[in-house]
C-alpha cells in the first residue's frame, strides 16, 4: 500500500498528504524519504491531497519545516495530526 503522506527527513514538522482519502480519525502511514523509514500519525482533521499534516505539536510562532525547508510560521497552536494550511500557517516574507 502506498504511503498517505511524505516527509523529507525526521526533523520535518509537516508531512504532505499524497492520497485523496485522509479523513479525521484515520491512522496515516508516512514515508521518511531520507531514512526510508515508515511513521504513523492519526489525522485529527480531514486533510485534502497536497495539504500538510502536523508531525508533532506545533506552537503559535513556531517555524514550519517541509521537505527540509522553512515554509513559514504557525499563527495558531496546531496539534500532532492536525491540518496545516493558510488558516494556521503564514509565510515569513510579509
């Protein structure tokens, strides 16, 4: 079975959903590309394909790391397994 989400390395705080059926309460399986490891997270929200899932608890103001890169900061507290998107993550550029 293919993974539900991808992360580049274990330090990433966001995984990218790569399936269309990531629903709230679902046990998601992820693939860590750098280490070829498999990890599991329970989705707290239904998360659309291409959107992000929190790899751990994230505090308001924390930097979000996706595929090894800083993609912005949290503008709200986000629980492990929560949906990361424009409602709770903003760019640091402006």
